[in-house]
C-alpha cells in the first residue's frame, strides 16, 4: 500500500494530557499547523482506559489545557474531598478532552487528528482500522509524548504468575462484580491501589474483608496544601513550610520528618518508613479510611498466585478460591534515560520541575513557540526523571528552583506563567495582602537561599552513604 502524503509544522504523537496541553500552547503562541496521531479511539490518553471510580488527585482547576477550564471551580460538600475544590472523574475528563479537540482544536483549521492510528517511526503512521498509511513531511518538529508513557492495570497483564482457577482482575473490574467475594486482595502500593481501597470502603465493604499487599510504603502529599482560589494561601504557605524544612534539615530522613510534622507529607502507617514517593495527593479523610485496613502484607512483590497461597519475594500468605485478587501493580510512569527535550526536528516531552504535570506540558509548548534556539530552550527546561524514591523529591524541587529563576528572565514565559490557570501559584497576587500570605512571603525570603544550598548538601551526603544505608531507597 502506498503512503498518502501529508505536510505539517508539528507531528504530535499522543493525544493524552501531554499532547493536548502542548498543542494548545502552540496554537495560542504561534501560527503553526499540527497533526496529532494517537492509537486510542478518542483524545484523553490513559483516561480512555481508566477505572470507573478514578478521580484526579489534584483539583480540576490545575488540569487539562490552558485555554479551556475544567470543572466549575466548586467546593465539594460531601465525601473524602469535602471542603476542597472538585476532582474530575474519568467520564468528565474524557468529555473535556473531546470538547477541547472538537470545539477548540479542529475548528481552528490548523489541527488534523488521526485517532486509532499507530505511529511507526520515521514520520509514518497507519490506521488500525483500515490499514491506510500516511507519510508526513514535518516542517518543524516531531513531538513525542510517549517516551515516558506508563502502563496501567486495565491494559497491562499482571507482573506475576496467576494459576488456573484464581480470580484476578484489574482494578476497574471490581465495580462490575455481581457477587460478593470472601475477600478482596488488593495488590499494589501506588495511587490505583489506594483509590481501590478507598472506593471499597466507601461502598461499605468491611475493612476486615480487605487484604492489602504493599511491596513498598509510600509518602503522600496532603491535599490541603494543593488548592486553588480561596484556598490558595495554604498552597503558598506550603512553599514556606518546605523551604524552612529544607534549610534546617540535617538529613533526608530529618527533612521528611519535619514535613510530616507539618502534615505536608502523609503516610498511612506511622510505624513503617516510606521509601516511595510518586507525588500523588490525598486527603486526610482518605487517610483515615485507609488506616482501617489492618490486614496489610509487606513481603515484597507478588511472584505467583496459586489457588491456596500467594508467593512473594520474602514469604507466602494463604488465599482462597473465593477471594478476588485486584491487580493494581502496573509499573506506572517510565524512567527511561534522560535525553534533551528540544533537539533539531524533535521534542521529547519529559518533566523538568516538581509537581503539576499539565503546567509543565503547556510550558514546553510555550517555550517551543517563543524561544529561538534549542540550546536556550534546553537551558530553560533541562529534563529530570519522574520521582520514585524519597531523594527524587529533593532533586526535583532543586530543579524547580533553578528552572524557575531562568524562566522568570523571559518576559513571554513569565507573563504566561502569571496568567495561565494551570500554574498553581499564578493567582497568588489576588491574596497578596492576606496576613498568612504576607507571613509566608517573609518566611520564603528568609529560607530560600539556605534551602537551596542545604538541598545540594543533603543529596551529596545521601549519595556518599554506603548503598545499603541510604535513607532514600
């Protein structure tokens, strides 16, 4: 079959949050044309396959593309998010990205969109349905949003052996169970497992009917400090809390202890030291629910589930044919070797600061559209790995401080960051006269320089420790 030929300024591979936020910024800040290719049937990336009870872990106000708001900026009045700004669920997010595509992107006349298509490399892609293929002449750059694409339980086989007769389902399938099992065995330590446990408890499943297998213990961010609008002063105050702790900490362990005392970081079991930090945000109400689960197994990763036992790295526990084993153990976001984000003919989307993903994805689009050389773009946005171990928080925060100073020197970037709804601190000027903001501002000024210097020393000290004694791993 002969390829049909297309011509475009940018070929964007992936129509998930990264591709949509990047493209939205390009459309706003340039006259570029964009061709978007995605293997899924609709825009939204992993949200197309997400489990039905999933919600954002950050407020809707900070998610999506810059030009189109998500949600109503309403405070929830019931449930585990009561008192905080709304968290969009999977259905709302899928509808949102469809709206962005069909009411913002396509009507502008500068975007072509090819869903259900597989990118083959070398600027070629093919339709999964018709096998029609295209060859694209890209005038400016290929934008690869898939380099660090993760895996999710809905589309990934369990990373362990499952014997015949064992009932093992991905997280989303528990919402479709018709008969109550003897026990729910939740396997995984990340946000999917947390959401699954919370949802089961919210459905009045007794905590005694849940066994939670956790290969690692995690730190979680307190949602109280990640709020927009009227609650934004608490987010700003959290910057002061973090910088003061960073300036005063004597070790990585001491830093986390200080931030736990301030309730910035949360852990489910106060008696188990967390070694994992993926940056997920939870409420203290969710924490209270999760602490009801007492049957927690910490024997490493699951290797095999037989009909009568579960084999783990460090031991075995009994199970039964009447138990439902809930697979929440996909690897999540990838940690491939870092490469420059901006190269001749290519943009490889990667994080470059701590925190809110869509803000970073959109900023990359603004940088691509407004900064001239790839060398300067990379100076502004040097990539970092997605966070996993405790020390990744320190290095990511340090990168944010350095990158923020560099970006502030560019008026186009600074003005955009001040105005975009995706910047969690963009609206703080509205509260500059609030006493708590005035106090936090002074604390930030006092602690900022010392915090940056001490972070460097803490990271060096941790690296210098013998491998088996490092505090972060």
